[in-house]
């Protein structure tokens, strides 16, 4: 089973920041948090990942709480092309380190 | 450019037939994965391979088979034993199985049973 909980859907206005929350209260100390997004009928696209510290790249920022039980993905200036399903995933710390996908958050960016 | 290529993009199969989905990567990644996605749902793991000539069952392996004879190739066969094969199939790869390695996904194959 997925180890994360996300809202089913969210929306935001174009040009504004989109803040997507994720709960992962059972995360272990050596498990990473990953974010992917999927635009309809395409393969998931990697966005960002982190362990303890906040991370930023050209696409987004990842804020992880100090207790690591939740995180927030921030798209600083959302565009219409950011409309997608966003998956928050904890990479399971077993011998295979599989990614287990939940249902994700459907983000709609409004004009 | 390096990446993962899945073919074909669309595939139609008659009931009772086996069909093989292709997945090729030129990223020199050790690990490869097959996922299935049904409408409105997340991805579910079918099979994965951490190294050439080795593979493991995922959560929904029944009715599927794989091989990993070459590092760059990980074909998936959907057999007649798979009761509901109509779905979107995604292949992925990663440099290894360490927790800080992300996945690169292909663009998917949409299989329809007619």
C-alpha cells in the first residue's frame, strides 16, 4: 500500500504559487520523498526528491517538515501546462527500493 | 538523447492471444520496472529487474511474464491468463535500486482487448 496521503484535487490561478501537501506519517529515517507528475496519457515526469532538507530545482521546491511526517511541493508560478496529477511517493526502504504510487492530487490551473 | 522507448504506443489484442510490449533504454540504467495504470488510478507494479538475467514479481504479476537478457531491454508479455489486460502500461528505469535514485519513465503503451 502507498505510504502517503494526498488531497484528491486542488486548483490554483495561473501565475500564483501552487502548494501541494502530502502526509507520510510512517516514513522511516532512510526513506526519500519523491514527487512525480503525470499529464494525461503520458508517462510520469520526475519533479524533485528529498530526505530531510528542503530542496529546490528549476521546476519546484520541496519543503519537508522537521519530523518528516509531511511535505509540500511548491510550484512557484503555476502555468496552464502544470495541470496534471501529482504523485507524492515514499521510496520504500527494502532491497528493491520500489516506488509505490498512490492516487495522487489532480491539480487544475485556472486561467 | 538518452531515454526510454516503449513500443507500440497503441496495441489491440484479441482475447486469448499473448502480446509482447517492448521497452528499451539507452541510459545505461541497471534497474527496470513495469507498471500498469487503469483509468483514474495510480500505477501498480507488475515486475521489476535490478540486474540482467534477474527479475522479481511486483504486486500484480499474475498473467504477465518478463525477461531481462540485455541491460537495455525489458519486454513484458501479457498472456491469455491475464483476465483484464486492457490498461495503460508504463516502463521505467533507474541507475540502481538505492533510495536516492529517481525513475525515468517511457511514454507508455495503451493495450486494448477487442
